[in-house]
């Protein structure tokens, strides 16, 4: 444990070996988790400065402003960091469906003992 | 993109090179993100079977039932998996503070242009 990082007020993200930190995006209106992605230092700075969520795409190996092509941007209302500073919680207003499948949230399937079930969008 | 993994109803987690998947835990009552941790296959199975959140501790390199020593267990109400099956969303009832610092949530600091600020627990 690192007391300054755990409890202090200095931003000191613990980037992983790829230079990334996990970012969880929730819908500021209802608390639903919309997506989980990753930010590098530049994505985090752009997110703070512009008020729109930016990520690092591990598959494309490039910086990515969410919604840049789809228009489904995430307007940031609050950013939190966790105790060991290796995860971010971004509360946002989504401009449309967040998931590339067209679903409102990427988490549209429930895990149970029998496998996955689709979640009713109204839930 | 892998269509079966992205849209199908077969549980097929995309474990990373360490055999882990990211798990986001929210408070079922208010949607607050309580913690972000990791599960390996065994932790996920135990979480599904027992109804209590289990994780893989990267620092201790061991399986970990949340609250085993503190008593602050996480009773699972719902588990979701995201489109590419590399992240889980666990909705839970926390039996006490989730953070090792004693905070209700690990995300007790806000990130802003000037650095971090403590978040009022009432927010």
C-alpha cells in the first residue's frame, strides 16, 4: 500500500505495463454501467480538458474520442479515481447508444448458472 | 469483432494474458461504483455459485473472498457481462464499507483540472 497514493489529493494514476488505466462509464441519470474501457495519460488529460470521454483503443492501438464517428459521445459530468489510482469512474450523459451493437449499455446480458440471458432494456 | 462472443448467449469470457477479467461492483441501491477488481475463472464461478463476490488479488496472487477477514462481504444481486466479454458488472449489497480505507466506495476522490478533491460521502 502507498499511503500518499491511497489517501492523498495528488493525481498519480497507477498505469499498468501498457500505460493504461481502467475507466468505468456510468449513466449519470440512473447509475447504469454503460461501458468499461481504458485510458492512457493523454486520453485522461483530454477527457478532463474537453469534458468528453476519450479512450485508448487496445485493438486499434490509437487514441479514440468516443462517438467521434457515431456521434454517440459521452459528455462527462464527474470523474472519480479509486484508492490505488488504477481505475476511474466517469459519470456521463450519453448522446445515444453506448455499445457498438446498438445497445444502450454494453452490459446487455446477464450471467447466471445456466449461461447468459438477454436483459430487457426496460430493466 | 467476434459476433458469437459479442451477441450470443454463451458465456465465453475473454481473459487477459494473466487469466483475468475486470469486475466493476456497484451498489444495487444507488448505482454508485464501489470498487473495481479482477476475477479469474475460479473467482467468477465461485461468485456465481455462492452469491458472494470473489476476486483474484493481483498483489497477493491469490483467490480472495471479499470481506473474508473484514466481514464486509458483497452479496451479489445481478451479474452482467459486456459485449466483448472482457468486463463484468456486479450489482451487490455491501455489508459495510467496501474500501480498505474505510470509505463506503473506493472512489472517494474527484479528478479535476487542479488535481483531486475529497468527495462528501453524502453526495
